[in-house]
C-alpha cells in the first residue's frame, strides 16, 4: 500500500476476526521488519511467537495487575508510569482488557526482546531515565506493525510485560542480558482505523530551538 497512507492510518487494533494467521505469514512480516535501523546496525531484537495457550495465559495473568494499575492511575488524572513523576495509585481495582481477556483467541502474540549487549546507551549516564537504548528496537517493532498492515493485518504494540519482566522472564526463558521491549498482538482487524488523533506539526516543531517560532 501507499507509504504515506500506511504511516498516516496505521492505528492500534485490539479486536480481531476469528481467523488464524499462518506462521509463514508472520515469518514474512518479520522478514520485512528486520530491515529496521538500529544503533551500529547491531539488530538487537529477538522474537518469541507465543502459540502455547498455557504460556499465553501465564503472560496475561502477569500483565493484568499492570493494566489494573494503569487504569487506576489514569483515574487519578496522572499519566500512568510517567517517566518523571509517578506515584502509584492507592486504589486497587480490576480493569477489563480486550487483549488480556481474550489472549487465547488472539491470532498472533509476539514478544520482542532486545539483547542489551548489542545496544549503546548513549544517554545512559544522565540524571534521568535513558531514552536512546529503546530506539534500537522500537523501529523494528513499528516495522512489524507496518509490514502487518501491508498484509491486511492489524495490531498493537504493548509494553505492560516490560513492567513485570522478572516474572515473565522464566516463563519465556528470556536469556541473560535481554530486556522485554514489547508484546505485539496481531490479527485480521474487526475494524481498521483510518483517522488517527495526533498533534499538529506546529504544536511540536519549532525553528532554531524548542522555544522558537512554530514550524508551520
Ligand atoms: C511504546 C508504546 C507502548 C504502548 N503500550 C501499550 C500498552 O501497554 N497497551 C496498549 O493497549 N496499547 C499500548 N500502546 C498503543 C498506544 O496506546 C497507541 O499507539 C496510542 O494510544 C495511539 O492510539 P491509536 O494507535 O489508536 O491512534 C503502546 C504504544 C507504544 C508506541
């Protein structure tokens, strides 16, 4: 499909048709996604295609409290798991989640890990959380979603599992020095989003400095 249209309309899909996706199709998606850039071209990604239903349910159970906390935090008006200031909510609740509740029926569950020995943390010694290391794996994740779209699939990248990596690691036999970057759910969409809500260019781009006049 047209590249501009793909970039502008590839929204999150969390509800899928009850139609299987062949392993060969998933493999072909990854075969396109692997052309993603990474620092030093070190390609740190590893992928587990999780088909086993026992493992899927274990992962959903591990992710559920993270979603519960996300929703409880959002209710208090704070950005859940905010990178600068975050106070976990005191409220305990159970929140429904289409992905976790239906994990048995989701056509494709991919867990993407990153080999940290292949990632340079260029901002790793600053007095804030590091942002740059993730940039060696998330272009790959996004390529998975774009390549899926090209095949009529839809999906969503999620990060709940990263919050509980120590619990998920033994379930997935995560190798040493690897981080869980994302869990990507894919399938044939029940509905394909076409209009995405995003800020306008002048709201985030400016001339010469971040205080400069807006770029229009
Ligand atoms: C780094 C990252 C983490 C995300 N984590 C989650 C997640 O844990 N659960 C989820 O349902 N969606 C997750 N998403 C999807 C976002 O919610 C989605 O991209 C955003 O709300 C825009 O919505 P739209 O794609 O429907 O326009 C994540 C997306 C990114 C890029």
